[in-house]
C-alpha cells in the first residue's frame, strides 16, 4: 500500500502535469490568435493595394532613355548588313511615317518619337540606310494570345541584327491582358520591337501585331499600323504558317518580303 507521502507526491505530479497541459493549450491558443491577426492585417493591406491600383489615375512614366540624355547604342556582334549606328541624340517629339512596301502590299506605319525616341531613331536610321530593303518576314504566329508577324532580320533566321543593341523603352500605358498571368495586352495595330530574354537587347527586329497578344510589358512599342496595313496582315495570317519555329509559329505560308522601307518626313 502506498504511504501518505507517496500519495501526496503522486497527487503533486498529477497537478503539475495538469498545469503544464493547461499552459500548453493556452500557448497554442495565443499562437493561433496571433496567426489569425497577422492574416487579417495582410488581407487588409492587400485589399488596400488592390483598391489603390484599380482607382489611381493612369500615368505614363517615361523610360529613363526616353526622358533625357543621349541614347546608348552598344556594339554587339557583326551587323547582318553594314550600317552606321544612329545619332545618339534623336528628336523626341512628333511622329514619323514609315511605309513597308511588301510583296503582299503596302503596310504604312506611324512611329511615335515621344513614346520611344531611341527605338524610333534606330528604326528610321536603319530604313534610311536600306537595312530593311529586300528582307523577308520570317516568323508568323497565329496562336491564341499571340498574333504577330515578325520582320527586320535581313538573314531571315531570326538571329540577325544591326551590329548594336540598346535599352528597351517599356510601355507603361498598356491594359492588362485578359489572359492574366501578369501579361499586358499588346493590342491589334501596334508595332513593337523584338528583344532577347536579357535586358538591353533590342536591335533591328520588330513585330506587327494583327491580333491582341499577351506579352510581358518589356517590348518597346514604337507606333501603330494603318488600316490598309492590317488588311495585308490579315490576308497573310489567314494563310497560316508552317509551324517550324520551336518558340511558336513559323514561316508564313504566304511569304512576305519587304521590298523597300520608306521613311516619310
């Protein structure tokens, strides 16, 4: 039979265990309440940010290269055709016309210097030097979410360029793409510059958007396509492509050759 002393010690140990269990339950309850409180604060902050983004006035923030100072055209490999680098101090206001006379018809473009002075300066300089004359448009994409004709590479391989590269002038006023995932809507009628995956890799290649396309807002928009140019692109797109490009699309079934790129002052 246990003695009174043993019974007292057993009762004491039982009481201590009960106290420890109650303390542990209280600690866990406080922890749960703290997590719930933090989650509520995060939710409120997220809602506030969402409301701010949705209701704040739209702004057009110029890219650093477009705001002031000279454009930087960095030598990069061998040019597909011999050309001189553009003047690093371009005009930054007004528009300039550029008509692509192609094997499928004329594609008139209106380029906006204020929106992307360095890129517009480069494209018009290349056109004036004949860089785009007698060159194919080697890639057509007709898939959902990307509908473009890519041109501007005299080699027709998608890897040619002017022998220099320069920084992007990202658009800041594009609407979000309805496809989501952080993409912007490059809407039908825009002209934008192609680039590699790394920054400051814009060169001579550009793409003509004939259907709303979802892309990260990293591609410099230089202007718009006239309605008669869109009619040419629609005809080419209706012919489809050969699906030869691993990144999507391929050579257009209806070939497009830029016979001459004419700048109108």
